[in-house]
C-alpha cells in the first residue's frame, strides 16, 4: 500500500505544472527566425526547468511547455513581444532570442 502511495505521489508530481505564466505572457509570440528580420532584438532568454523529479524523467512535452512559459515571462520583463527558439529543449534547458516586433500603442 505504501509503495502504491509513493508511486501515485510521483506520478502526480510529474504531471504538475511548476511554472505559471505572468500576466501578458500569453501575448508573446513564438516564431521562426525569418519572421523577425525587421524586429529589434532585445536580448536572450535562457530557460531551465526540472527534467527529472525524484530520479524519474519527466515528459519531454511538459518540460518544453514549461521552458516556453519561462522564456515568455523573461521576454515580458525585457519588453519583448516575440521569441525565436535558438536551441531545442535538452535536459531541461533551452535558449531563445527576444524581439520587439509590434509597435507600442
């Protein structure tokens, strides 16, 4: 019974989203490099998330989603509105470039 409870706890922890988007982060676009040719580059965002919990590898899609949320939060803090992925997610890390593409209203 205790083993089942521990396993259930591990599964629940792995399904949890650890990262919450900041207000406005949902408006940050992820685009291909060709779409930012006329944009102003503001900097970079390096995102890191746990790829393993209690020694168990988390789902790649879930980790990638969290990395994108972290990058969007960072882009927001830099005043950006657009991200370009510079690397693929690997071992809980990914690098993005942050751009300002839309005119301020």
